[in-house]
């Protein structure tokens, strides 16, 4: 399979010659405006574009890229906080930081891909496997970071990027360079390889980031970098059990797909398998250790794993890596509109009766106001919506939402489970219904001034769903005593078992008694 990588055209008569002298590059780096990440990124991007626009000797190009790379990583880490925790869709300012990050890594990827092409064209290629391992690992890493930015913006990774990723890996395999160790300051224990970084990209895609909160996407990226060694890439062979087996077509422009869902006959020349059961077993071990209130000795989990409820993320990842997700309900296409209140504060305000909410809680107009969304399809358990361009609404994965269509007067309660920003920059979201109605109240800890908004969800006998209380994440825990105040009365409740936790709220069973 010949290389057909995405690369810019070369200028045979450049006006500015690319700088490849180490001392000059060091001087340039020292003068970058690091206090302004976008300005620093722009200056470095300009310099890389010059390097990537002309013919440069392989050793000179690679040396320059290796000198620029630590700075690119530093600038990228400064850009990341400006968009990695933002609501959807990104604002113009947040999108500018994301675009700068993509362009920075795009130029780094171009440089290493040019290095690979130069290496392939060399007449004498003695000891080229180590060089191939280095430039391919670096190129895949740059593309991995681009894919991460797309995931954080809930956008689909471009097909062209997948094509380059597969070709780069295939090239390394052809030269038996995929498992050669490569020093990398970003890798676990500072050691990486083509196999590890490529597996990392594949696993991130299989983690289904469109269903993850942006903070969990970052956690997943870091976690997978440490445990991806437990996944296995191997040639086609007999598959006795398709669970945890994914097909990777190296001549395609598509992400890996579950082996059981593949409808075409695999090609043993270009198709390989990704096995994730070993990875899932390692995750199970980490969960067992966490349940003992300990951290594993392999340093794969963050020190705040307990406080951040890392076990929840591991359980979700195991489902994705261990088996193919199944759709429970069929979808029916719709063309309708609904009103949507996004977030706990908006839900509390919308569901509250009279002026009680505005008198007790400071709620801004934009936060409390419901917005209009287009219905794309519905099922027995939820629906898919599209945000109208005129709407100013924003959302996060895991938000509780209140929803009402034109035919009903009551507000239903749902959870935002997934999101996707399409090529037309339209935000699509998926909602799962959790209650046909709810009531709002203010919750205050017994013998404490700590107070917050809460929603009471009714018992649903048909679904065997007990009555529950929904509050901001971390507001309360099982065993706490809360006083719930509404416009007409107050209740003292005892918080029971946790029934659901998202990145935005927690829901508990409860028992209560009227006190006034």
C-alpha cells in the first residue's frame, strides 16, 4: 500500500529559507510570547509553515522538528484550558484557541510526515527502522492530539486524519518498526512506540467520547496512555468470541469497528484486529483496588481517583471495550420543536411555582430561560435534538434538562447523554428521559447554612424506579439529613442510596417526613 499522506505543496523557489540551525531555533523559541498562547502558537505555526513549504535535508528537518516539539507541547498545554472544559457549542473565543491547537499540531504532523517521505526516498536506508519508528510515532502523536481537540469539541474526527493514521502505522509495520522503543517526554515512563501511540488513538475513539463529559475525555486520554499496553494489535485470525474484538482497516479512512458488526469480508493484507479484553481485565483490577479504598501500585490512576469518582469512568470504559453497545429503542424521525431548559438551575427555576424561586435564589435571565430546539427523532426512552442557530443555549454532557413540546403543558425531565457538532456547525444532542415530571425545592443541610437547588422525581412503579432527589454533584451523600423547602411546606429527608451520577449532578433515593 503506497503512502498517500495529506501534505502541503512544496515551493521550489521560496522567498524565506527555513531555519534549521539549532542555535537560531533556540533564540526564536526564547523570544516567543508565551504569556499569550494564541500569539505564541501563531508565531510557531508561521515558522513551521516555512519549514513545511520547502525541500530540506532529512536530518536537518528532523532536528528542527525535535527542537520545536517541546515548545509546541508547552504552547498546546497553555491553549487547552481555554476550550477543554467549555460548554457546547464553543464560543468564538474558545473556538479560536481550539483552532490554534489544531493548526499547531497539523504543522507538526506535516513536518514529521515529510520526514517519513524523505526517509522512504533515501537510496541508502541503513538503520532506517529506528528513524522510521521515531518519525511515525511523532506524526501519529500529532494526529492524536488533533483528534483529541475534535473530541473535546464533540466533532467527528475527519476521514482524512484516519487515513493518515492507518497509513503511518502500516508503513511502520512494513519496516518492522512498530514495536521499537521511542523516547517521548509525554509517554508513560517516557517511553513509547508506534504500536502504543496508534493503539491509544484507536482506544480513544472506542471510548465513545461523544458520550463523555469533556473532563472525562481528558481523564480517559491520560489513563489510556498508561494502560494501552494491555490492548493487542494482531493480524486477522480465527475469532471464537467477538466480544472485545474490533476490526481496523488500514486501507480505509474509518475508525475501528466492532468485529461482530462488520458486514464485509476482511482483507488479511490490510486489515488487522484490535483486542481489548486484556485491557478490560486490567480495568477490572483497578476497580477492585479502588473499592478497597486503595490506589494501584502501577501509578495508572490519579491521586484524586476517589474524590473524582474514577470508578464511574472505568465502568463506562469497560462496557465500551468489552462489548458492542446495543440500541434498546428504535428511532422515529420527527420534525417538531420543543422548549428546553438546560442545567439544574434552569430546571429549578422552570419547575418552581410562583415567585418562590426568584425570591430565594439568584437566577440570571439567560440561565433560567428555556430555549427552542428542533426534534430530529424520538424513541420510547428519549430523543435527538438540534439547537437552532438563533438559540443562545449552551450545554454539557450529563446536564439535567427540562423539556416541553407544543402539545403538552407539563415539563419532562431528561439527561443529556451525547453531543455532536456536525460539519455545518450545528449542535445535535441526545436526551434520555428520566421522569415525566418533577418538583423543585431548596435543599439545606440539617444544622447547616449550606443550601442549594434540588429536584424531586416521582416514583415510577412501571419502571421500578423509586422516588429520588436530584442535586448538584457533591452537594450531599448517603446518610445526610436535608431540609427541603418549597412554597407551601418543608420536609426533612434522609438521603439514601445513589442511583445515578453524571458530571453535572447526583441522584439519590430518599425517605422523608413532614415537619411543618
